[in-house]
């Protein structure tokens, strides 16, 4: 549950995707794109995994993932297109959120 799997053609609401990234310890930073952060500009989402030197750009058309590319966050050069990607947690320790506590006997 701590891995976000994305594929071209997948239908997902942008807000749902942003919430999933926050749940796995990514933080939104629209100014400085660095490891463990993401930024949103319209229908474009850019994520820099905490474990990589490169970043991913996800282009959405409505609620559908239209294209996913890997790019250099420093130069902006597109390195590759990906049909699917997996985003692992930004921190080593991620706990699932307990929605309801058990009742006392």
C-alpha cells in the first residue's frame, strides 16, 4: 500500500494522486524541485523520487494519464518515456493510517 503504481491510460483523479504522494511522505514544493518533493502546474505533475537523480513528469488529460516521461530536473532534458512507473516512499519508515481504533472490551 506504500507504493504508488501509475500507467499510461490509467484513470485517476489528480487530487487522489496528490493525496497518495503525501501519504508516502512526499511534500509539495512548487518552487524548488528536489528529492522527495513534487510540484503541480495545471495538468502536469512532476515528482522527484527520494532515491533517484532524475524526475518524472506525468501529463494528465482530465482524469487520465496521457504520458509519463523521465527527465533531468536540472536541465529539463527528457531522458525516456515510460508506459508505467512505481513511486516508492520518500522516507524509510511509512506507517499505514489506522482509520478506526478497536473498541475497548
